[in-house]
DNA sequence: GGGCGCTATCAAACCGGTTTGCGCCCATGG
DNA sequence: CCATGGGCGCAAACCGGTTTGATAGCGCCC
């Protein structure tokens, strides 16, 4: 038996289609007695309005779109996305909206997805991983899609794009990490950044350099990673050398190379964990010989030994804020920039004063 | 300027709406010359058919639904989901379909999502994490949704549900792991399972017991975890005791308790990594004093030291297979059960013969 | 009692596609 | 020369809702 339609409900309740619609939307008053009859009929027939029909009539699809343009294994290991999506979902579900997700492999594919989104599939989109000279804001504007952008710094007011922005202050978190390290006595601190084409990665990198020079430490060593464990490990290899001059088989500390960093600030937890593991494998003790920090504060980081010092980014909160902002725009509110105060440094055992050799 | 409609295209091309539609669908032949005019007009107007209108007319929404009923932090750390979704997406995108994702917190919320799915939002759904006496197959059938189920064992033919199933042979992978451990000389092997309400977790647990008894090792110790790092750590605590009787500060091996397991088979990588970390923190050497295996083979596992022995589950392949099967059902094919041969044991340094004390 | 305003409802148009019965036109064959 | 048939395209119905101008019914007041 096919699904009941609004016509069936109207017939059973003895009213017209229009009245049923009004009873549900409340756009015009309906007599209490009539409303009861309609609801009863709808319940009897197990009727729920068809989203397809409603979408056509209202030209609102009732869902928003999200495109993830990263390699699947990065999405899988980086814990940001899942938590961000969960945050979005919590808000969207409350509003009766759906989330349409696409995972793509390259920018062209991503553009194609927005084209399809604009053809009556979603009402708006959330833009993640903004790059330098990103063409997507322009694209979605041309397509008539509402959008909200996620960034890691306060948007400049002179920016050409007038899209609403949800941002966190990533730079401060980096400053805090560097401060912690410097106060603990570190001087040779290295940074393993994310792909620098991402604005947020570049922001953190700049923040790292600024923090270092603020402490009079100019010789900041920076390696660009790509958020994978593999790149975290190879970055560590570059920074630490391929083997300790003197393995710790006998329990003594390895000789400290003059230019070997005593601390590394990684751009995410996965790279940090892989880097930590590598450091140990060449005989370095963490944190005695090398302090390590991550970024994202994945659930795993708290349960390592030593625990990984990281930055809790409030991914859920950012997802919620992004969804909320987008919903507001969809209901006609003016675009706004909202800050999410989600970043919080979590200090754990992986950060300690350097051992004095 | 609002989006062009099929009527605009028809007018510009000098034909009727119907002919435009036919030219695109190919459901009836259209003269070559006419077709060219239509396509040219469509291109001029940058017209793309509205999915909303098409959905109403064809009663096909062009998207499928996926509900994740797990805690956000578990989804975030467990790498299965992202890779599974990426696999789905690859197939769906090719077919011009979308994926509607929902993350929910409890079974009631999940049921509500399926109700909404059935109201013209998706054409079919993929069911993950099947539980004992799961009510979802029945629910989606009642709602008239097409569905495909993902499992970790061959479906019994006497099962009441006639839904198509995409399955992998998880039990064999567990048998292989246990075989590896036994051949390496282990006898006291423990298992940290996933939540046993999940059919796949129960399957693996049974497989573990069967493998042990096949080797004449009856005293299988099993702890139930919940896939989080926290539970992996506390499971390790239960199995290994809270501290090594003799710390390795002087480099000697800790005294082996008579009943301490020499190997632990974890149900996923995150728990394994947390467990490994705990073991080390109480002075046990991995793999010398304790061998450890995981499940899922996350990208991180390959880049630890020692590398984590795990089971590569072919999550992408399973996603692809699930999407493909669902698409087939949607186009009218008979429900089928397909096996995905994705499980492959990846041996790394965390598995070795027990040290003879 | 007639005019007025208000409320509750109806009927019809509309959203933008798909589907199908029908008719036109031209070529072909008897 | 006329009947037949096939290739093309048109017009209209339809999908299941929403929206709105019109109307019926009612009470109220002057």
C-alpha cells in the first residue's frame, strides 16, 4: 500500500488539502475542533508530509551540504571531522534538517558537487579547510547557495567575501603552547605544520614564528606535514636525525646533538603520536629528551603514556555554531561573524623541562 | 536572477517541456538536430534539472541515508566509519546520488530518523552496527525503505529478514591472529572485545574462544570494552594488574605473574594503542613481555614503534559494496548477499614470541 | 434589518519536472 | 493515387505539497 497523501488526510477529515496544510504549518488559524479531526486522520493514515513535494513547493530542501576534500585516511585518523559533523547534526536534527555529506578527491570534483547542491539538493553549505585564494566562496555565491565559512582566525573586515564566518583563535593556542615550552626551559623548538595551502595551517605556522621571536628565539625550524601519521613520522625523522648517536640500551641518555630540537609542536595529534613513537624508536625519552605537543586533543591522546599535551579544539561546539549560523542565514538573518571559544591547551606528561645533559 | 527552469529551456529551443525532458532522459528518441538545439539552450541558460521537482515526479530522491548511532568521540577515533563513508561516496557520486548522514545518540532518535527518511528524503538506507534482536530491519521494511545490512559473518539463510547483506568474514581474521600468537609460543592470550550487544563484536568474541579451544587453550580471558581509548586502557589494567612487580628502571625484565597474559587481542586499534601504552607505563616491554594486536589497521598503526599488528578490514571496499548493492536493489534487482574479502592480517612488530624468563 | 468585519474554510494556481496518448508529416509500397 | 506506418513532437495530466484570493457564515452594532 502506497503512502498516504495530504489528499487522503483531507478526505478522511472532511476538509480540503489547503486546510490540512494550514493546520500543520500554522500559517493561518484553524479551528481547534477541525485541527483535532485533521491530526486524528493523519495519525490513522500514518501520514507524514512528503519532503519532496514540500521542497518543490517551498523551494527549501530542508538539508544542508558539507564537502570533505581530503584523503579518506586523513579524515579517518584526524578526529576533527567526525566531531564537527556530530556537532552540526545535533543542531540540524533539532531543526528537522538533514546533512548531505560528500567526500571528494580533488577540487574539480568538489566544484561539481556544489553545482549539484545548487540544483535543488541543499539550501546551504559549510565550507571547511579554506585555502589561500579559495575560489569556493565565489562559486557558491554565483550558484546562489547560502554558506558559512569556518576559519582559525578573526576574519579581516576588508575581505571581499561577505559570507558569515565561524572562527576560533588558533594563534593564541599556539602562543600558549610555545609559552609553556619556553617557561619549561626549551629553546630549540620545532614545528610540524599542516599543509600550508590551508589558511588555518598557515595561520598556526605564522603564530608559531611570532611566538618564537617574541621570546627571542629566531631559529624556528619548520617542517610541512600533511596530517598523516606517515608525514608526522618523517617530519620527526628530518628534525631528529635518523638514529640516536648512542642508543639507550644501557639506560643512559643519548648524546644531545647541538641543533637537535628539545621540543616539537605538531599541528595535529596523529602526527604527534607518530612523531613521538619515532623519537622513542631512536632511543629518545619523552618527555626527558624531547617534549611533544599535538593539536585537536583526540580521545586517544589522554590515554597514552605519557599523555599527549594538546589543544582541545571544541570541534563539536564549532559544528554547532556553524550549523546554527547557517540556519540563521537561511531564515533571513544578516550574515554574522561568530567566535567560538573552543581552544583550550591541555597539558599532559609529554611536555616537561628538557633534561640537563 | 532566479534559476532557469525547463520551461525556459523549452522556449529558447523552440520545443515543448516534454521534449526537453525526453532529450535528457533518452526515454524516447529525439531528432539529433532538436537535441542539439536543446542542449545549446540549456547551456546558455546554465540550466540543471531541479532535483526537488524530479524527486516529486519520479518519487526517487536520488540519495541514500546512513545513521551512525555511536558517541561522537568513538566515531572520531574509530577509523572505520570515515573510510566506509568514503567508499560509499565513491560509488554514489558516480551514480549521481547523495549521502544523507545522521549522527544520533540513542535508539529512539535513530528510529525517528528513519521515519523522516521514509517521508521522501532518501530512497534507501545502510544499516551498520547490527545488534542482537535489532528492530531496525523490521522498521525500515514497514516504512517501505530499501536497505542493505552490513555484517561480520555470513548471514544464516533461515534469518527472518530478507534484506540484502554485505558481509566480511571477521571470524577467520580472529582465528588467524590467534594462530599467529600460538605459533609464536603464546598460551595465555586475552581478548578485549567490543560492546557485546553488537553482533560483530559477539561474533569476534566467539571466534576468539573457538580459536583458543581449538589450540587446547581453554582459559580464555575476555574483557568487554567499548572501542574507546579509555576502555582499552582500563581493560589492560584489569588484565595486566595495576603495576609491574618490578619496574624496569634497571633494564631488567619485570617478573612475570603466573597468570598474566603474554598477549592481548584487542577489538580495534584505538583500544590496542591505549592498552599498549598502559602496558609500557607499568614497565612491560612490547613485544618482549606482551604482544598486542588490534583490528581495523588505522593509518597510525603502521607508524608506531613497534608497529601494531592489526587486521586491515577494507572499509572502503565494504562501503563501495554496500552502496553498489543498495543501488542495485533500488533499480529493481533482487536482494543479494555479497561477501567482501577485505580482511587481511597485517603483522608488525607488536607481535613476537614471548620472552622466556 | 441591513451593513460591516471577522473567522474559518475552500478551490485553484503554482512549484518544475516526467510521462503518455495523440496527431502531424513524410516516406514507402501496392 | 491512396492507404499504411514509423519517426517526432506537442499538450496535458500528474507527482504532493503550499499559498492565496474568494466566499460563506456568523455575530455585532447602529
